[in-house]
C-alpha cells in the first residue's frame, strides 16, 4: 500500500518532487526537513512515534481507518496523540466499521477530540450494559439517530451508484456443500457449538474445525470449476490448512497460479503476474491479508472457500475484482458447509449487514443479491439400489444432485489552503 500511495501522490501532485516524498519502510529510516509528504504503515507508528511527533505535520491521512477501532491498541493511541494538534485529520475507509457502532468511536474521537465520552456513546448507540463492573457495548441501538449524526457532522460518503456506467454487474451465488459428516464428526462439531455458545473464545476452534471438514468438498468444487470455465478466478480462504490444500490441488493439476498470504514478501510481483500472464489461471489469497489493497480485475470469478466474520470484509474482498477497470460481469460464489459454523456465520453476516445499513455506512445486502433459490453441490454418488452395467455409456454416470440456486444480479447502480503546503503524513 505504501507504493500505491507513492505512485498516486506523484501522479496527482506533480508539483511535489519525489525527493520530498518519504516512504518509511524501516525503523532505521530518518526524516529530514526536506520531507513534505511521509508515507508509512501502522506497524511503524510506535517505534518511530517520537520522530513523527517532532515533525509537526499539518495533515494526517489515515487510510483503512477501521484498523484503529480498538482504543487500547498501541497504534491507536499513537495516532490519537499524533492527530491531537494537527490542522486536518482525514480518515479514509470503504468499511469504517466491520461489525457494530462501537468500532466507529475511536475514529469519531480523532475527528472531534471533544466528542462524547465512550460510556455515553456506548449506552446511546451500542446497547451498552454494565455486567460485574464491566461495560459491554457490542450491540446496536438508536441506529437511525447515529446515521444522521455521522452524515451531518463526520462523514462524506461515496457509493458505487456514483460510478454507474463504470461498474459491471455482480452476481452472487451460495453453494451449499454436502460435507457428509460421520457421527463422530457431527458430535465433535455440536460440542464446539455448545462451548461457543457459553465461551465465545472457543469460536476460533470451531472455525478451524469447519475449515478441515470443508477441504475435500471445496477442492472438488474448484476442480470442477476449472473444467467448466476458462476464465481466471481467485479463491479466498482464512486458514493455512485450506490455503495449503488449494495450493496442492492446483499444483497437482498443473494449473498456473499465485498464492498470497501473510508469509509472502513479493505481493506486488505476484499480482502483476496474475494480471498480465495469460497462463496464470488462479490466485489463492488469504482473507486476512488480501481483502484490501489489490487490483485483480483480470479475474471474473471470486470463490470464498471460507466465510469471514464480517460482511464488510467479504465485500472488500469482492472489490478486488468488481471495481473500475473490470470489463466483464463478476460472479461471486460462497461455499457453505451445512451443519457447521458456516450456518452461524451466514446468519451473523446478515444481521451485521442490517446494522451497518441502518447506521448509514453501507447500503449493500448480501442476501438480497441472490436469486431466491439454493444450490446443493456434492460429488457424484451411486445409489445402492442402482445397477450400472459394464456396457453402460458415459451418459449414465450419476450427476451431482442439484436443487435450487440462490442467485441474483446486482446492478451497479475543506476549504483549500493555497498559501501554504502543510507537511502531510499518510
């Protein structure tokens, strides 16, 4: 992202010479008084805070501002201190809150240091309640009022509808996978579900277990997709076990692909290859790393091997392909395993989407972007009562059971201070 910002700044601000634009990519990097624009990442805020504080920036631009949603995080506290005396603080994010109104508070406080105390905000907009002396604020209340407050005082919102004519259609489809759990697996999953209901921390074990149970059917689906489509596609997954299985599958099939996850140091080179190399068919991407910051318009299909916790993360991931510059319609496929955590994740995604729509930071609706139908996918299976003769033709091979499909087309429907150039940090 630092390089992307550097390229755009040099393109849009030609009067600022590149020698005056500093990209901080190391804790050893030094700033001097010739710097007019400084571009850095969240990871350098704490170790280089004293240097940034001395530099007296006039403007702070915070990209992907939802990363500072946790007040106790060190980078959040560093940014709050850095923004305290600046003339302008500009926060940029396509999804400023991923789950609920609580995640907006720190961002609002940076814009307005005199904004209400968190306890007042929590009781008013987050269904706050005191339990054992602790304030819980993960709900949502008075959402319409918060919507008005955000738009009147804090937020300028641009929607995809403003780019009507530049964006192609997006089609979403939910694929229900029959993972064929045996009795032991089902009991194991049910136990994790019961523990999750009492102990939210157990959710991550439940999430990982779901990934393991889905691997075989996810790989079967991707293998079949390769046979019916010649277009490039990307697959998002969260767990390494799923990313590894997909990588092994494509390698065994001799399919050219790229893989980008947290351990990858050549992200830009790999993305360039995917965009330019006609032989590179697929991209295996980490939901945790690649949901933002990449342009992958060479693909026409996005497959979610695993669901994310938040609708905003999934929409951002879709946006790697469905964006300005995409020339064809985009298909998005959610692979969901019946009887696993996917059931609860899907329900949670729909509820969170409703909240985010009501407070006015989103206007999408994942469920409404489907045709009212469902599609069950499972590998060909021979019924025990069916007899197939040796001389039967290939046409007699049992085909995957297909029920209804869930699918629907989504139509893509400060005053400037010219007298002085303030130092800027991004």
